[in-house]
């Protein structure tokens, strides 16, 4: 069995340079490929999701060059030719990336084609029907087969589209990236409450840099003029990944140490920047620079009551930090955890209970009641979920020996995470 056993007593922190945001990287690569002109992308992080994005682009005829240890990429945009494929049939493997699945499903709907999307076994269980229904409202055609990803036939024209907003913001981002290229103007009407709203803001912000305009009517509906085109901004520097930063910030808080993380600022387009506010409420000291964040841990941490609908990934780190806090922590509006790489509510609950923490959870919330005495050794099942693996790595800071099952699942977003993280710890190996 693939596993990693680790223990540690101290996180010494220091200066940390983190790779670029995975969420931003995927969006920028896809928009650069459809742009007129050449785009030079810097601070790219070559993880599995980015790798499969680039492989997909290559299959679609996009030329690119990777350099500087795959941290920079030059994309030769195809403009409208991105959608004018000559191949009658094409199969694209998307790995385990829910974002890539949804974005490609939409972007490949513009012209008539026959594209088969395939991926890891679990990707077929990620919700996609609301997006298919929305695309069909705009004229898109698919071949739908049981327990398989849809085959894209194209045909999207635009028009009025209704879609629910309470399952995944990626549905809306996918429609937004497609709509400006349609022949007709598009109105996207949102039903229900939108979750992960900052990710929609991220999409709109990046689209604006690539020359496309969207009118946002208070997230109730969006109006997009058709027959626009993406234009290269020339270059794009990807911000450091704040969700990844949360593990190092959490480590500093738990161990009463300090970290300074570069290439992130408070005006970030990433929604997980709100993680800093939560750490402040828990007692940490946060200092903001022009292009860095410094976090100073304190001896006493305090519980919080947090609405997590805008920060679902960073909220998982809060769940771990909470077991070292004074008082009961409640996380609510976490229903999106149920439909990620695994059911994260169940996975987090199982791991915390093994540790000896009392957890009360349901489909949309989690109450964490810390205990003074925790298990001295715990085996963590990652369920092949990169975020479960990285969150529970923080336990090594509490003199708890842990075994991580399938640690390589972190390759999805942060290859070599454990080597990097443990390089900041004293006595990190038995």
C-alpha cells in the first residue's frame, strides 16, 4: 500500500515562496489558447490539473512552450480558430479535474464537432447535469451515455439560459467563458443562492484582462454581448495559491511561529484571501505587505463560527486549526464538500474522530469540539483527495504520529507537498 508515516514537533516557518494558483492557472491557460496573440504566463505550477489542461490544448491544436522548470509557459493563441476543428473525432483525458471537465465541456460547444471527454473513475461522479442542461438551452448538442461523460457535438448559439447556483460556481464560470464567443447575446439567469461567489469574480476578472466584458446584475443574472473575442494581454503573472498558503499559515498559527508568504496580497482575486480574516478572529496576527502576507501565531487560539460558502477549500484548514482552539467551532454552508474529489464532510469527520475529536456533522455543517487528549497515532485515509492529505499533515505539529494513505494524491494540485512542507519542520521523521 502507498503510504507515508511522519511525525514532527515544531514548525519553524520563515520565508515561503508558493507556486501559482491552480484555479487561476487553468482559466488563464484556456483563455490564452482562445486569444488573438501570444501570451507569456509566469509563476505557473505544473501539477496534474495543469498538465491535463495543457495536454488538452495540444490535442486541440494549440502550440505552447514550457520553460524554467515548467513554471513559465508561452501560449500561441488560436483566436477563433480554436473552435474551428478539422478532426471529426477527438478524445480528451481530463484526469481528476472537475474545473477542466466543466470548462472544456462548455468551451467545446461552440462549433459542430465530436469530442469525447474521459477522466479518472471518480470524475464521472462529479455533478455536471445542470451545466449540460444550461448549454442545451443555448442550442448545444450532446450524446449522453449512462455513467460516462457526455460526447460534445457543438451547436451553442447563446440566448437566455437558466442555471442553479447552489451546486458549483464552475457551472457559471464555464458559461461566462463561453458566452462572449457565441453568435447571439446571452443572458444567464441564476436560480438559488450562489456558492463560491469569489470564483465567479475570479473568472470575470481574468476575462476582463483578456479583453472581454460582462455585465453583472448583482449575481442574479449576467448579460454578455456575443461575437466578442479574447485578446492576449501579452503577459500574465499568476498569484501564489492562497489555498496552498492556508496550510503554511495554519501551521504557523498552530505552532506559535511565523511565516512570510510572497506573491500574495490582500487585493487578491482569490476568494480564499478571507482565510486571513478568520485566522485573525482566532487570535493570529496578520501583517499585509505590497506583495506578501506575514502571519504570527500566538499561544492561545479561539473558536469561530464561520459561513464557508465562499471559501470551501480553505475552510477545511480551519477545521484542523480548530482542534487546537479554545471553544467549539462551527463551520456552516459546506454542502459543496459533498461533491468534491470525495465526500469531504465524511472524510474530514472520519479523520477528526480517529484523532479523538468530537464532531457533529450533517450535509451542510460541522461542529468541532476539541479534546485535551488526542490520539498519539492516527492513520488518515485520504480517499484520493489532495486536500484531505494536505489538511491532516498539520497534525504533525502536535506531536502526533500520522500515516497518510495514498500521499501521492497531492500531485493533483501540489506535487512534492510533503517534502516541501516538512522541510520547514524540526524532527519531521521517525
